[in-house]
């Protein structure tokens, strides 16, 4: 299976992707845990620029950089893993681009969707967990863990638009996307929900 994790800043994606990997491996599954942007040698360089560039990046340039990262990532990591019968867990994927570049940056939806489909080689997740959290709480949590990156430094209105778009995407694709509230539930409770859903697919 190909599983993606999505959500606003500080929602707990890194924590739950790792916990799910451990759970699946305990059930005898071979698992590849990866992330975007990054996940490849080229992706590492693009990630540094996308998250920590000192100069402002044009929003279309930003979209193209995310697309380049994904094209490399899908062809060199995700497709080979799936072809070898491994489970793939990805921290951010196409839904992040829809939420951040359309709602956050205000780019035309048809442009972003086209770039998404070209860059992902038509490979979409079988299952997506949207970890939902209020932006104010998520940013507060993220700030306790690491120094804020370019996206985390955006205004609250930006993050509110991103979160709302995520929820709209989930509403339109209920079979693929499962929404879990990570603001009200503990890490243990959230992971229990995730594992219960996964058990139906094992």
C-alpha cells in the first residue's frame, strides 16, 4: 500500500509516520518511510531552498520546485518500493501542494492540479491520513520542537486557508482520506485510530 500523511504545521505527521512504520514492521511488513520535500539527493537540496531560503521565492517557482522534487521522489523511491511489494508511508504528498499552493499562495487550481499529475507520474495514495489541528495550536507545538521555516513563518490567515482547503479535499474524497483530530486527542489515541483503520487493509 501507498499511505500518505497530510495536515497543517505541527499536526504530528512525523511522529505518526514513524509509529505506523514500527507497527507495520511488527506485523511482518517491509516498509519505506519517506517525505516531501526531500527523500532523494536532489530533494535534499530542494528542501533546503524551499524551507530555508533567505530570499523570497516566486510562487510559480516554488510550485515548480515542489514538482521537480516529487517527480524525482516518485520515480526513484516510491515506484521502486511499490514494485518490490513494500509498503510506502509518505510525510506530505499531492494534497499538500493543493492546500498550500492553491489556498495558501493563491495559484490557479488547474495549473496546480496539472503540475501535480505530471510530477506524480499518476501514482496516488491508496490511503491518506489528514491529521487536523487548529493552526494556532499546531504552530505553537512546532515552535517547541524546531526553528520556524519559511512556511511556519507565514501569517495565521495563510495557515487557516491551508487547513480549510485540506478539509474540503477530505470532504470530496472520503474513501481515501481519513480525518483525525490531533488537537484534542493524545498521540496514543491518534495512533490507535490509525492502526484500527490500517488493520482492515492487512
